[in-house]
């Protein structure tokens, strides 16, 4: 079985930054086909060029979006992001909650107090108690992570 070549450094960097275009094959714009500088794998560059083609070259939105592998709504979303935050706003944002939004300070205090009274309490039991007391469903793994974070020493 032949060895698979290692991924190139740029692809790795783009992936680590969350900027690797999941569908570079959809980019059909001429510049990306004929010039080495333009890289269809770079999602930020693709979005910027899509916006630029409309703004400076006068390309219609639907043609520009299609040439860069996006829908019209995606074009308008990118345009709004760019107008509000510039180039950094074109970087993909991580999805989902940014922090433990159910485990408020009050719930964490409840967990700590319960563990002080009975250190053998398992996260699943704590989750059940949180459900009973606060009416919110918390996964036991979220409780484990919160407990681990609270045990780490500040630097």
C-alpha cells in the first residue's frame, strides 16, 4: 500500500486556524484558476475576493457568490460581517456555546457545597440534584469538566 503524502504546511495552518475551505473545488473564479497567489483552500481569501468582485469589479451578487462556491445569503452574511468587523470578521467563528452557560456561579456553588458534604457524589447524581433544584438539565461530563477547572491552580 503506497504511503499517503504528508499534508502541506499551509493546509495544516489553515485547518488549525479554522480557515480551511471545506469545498475548494467549488471555487471557479478565473483568478483562483490561473494565478498561484489565489488559493481556493483559504476561506478568508475566497470570501474577501468574492466581496471585492462585487464591490470593485461590479460583478452581480449571484454570479460572484456562485463563482466562489457560496449562496447569495452567504454572500450577504459575509458582506455584513466584513462591513462591521473588517477582514478578521471573515474568519469562521466557533459554533456553539463559548462557556458553560448552564453552570452559573450559583449552580457551581451548589456543586461545591454538595461535594463538601459528600465527596463521593458522582457527577450523574449531582446532575440529578441540579435538575431537581434548578430545573435545568446538565450533562454529567459538563459537571466533571467544571470540577476539573475549579481544581486547577491559577497561574
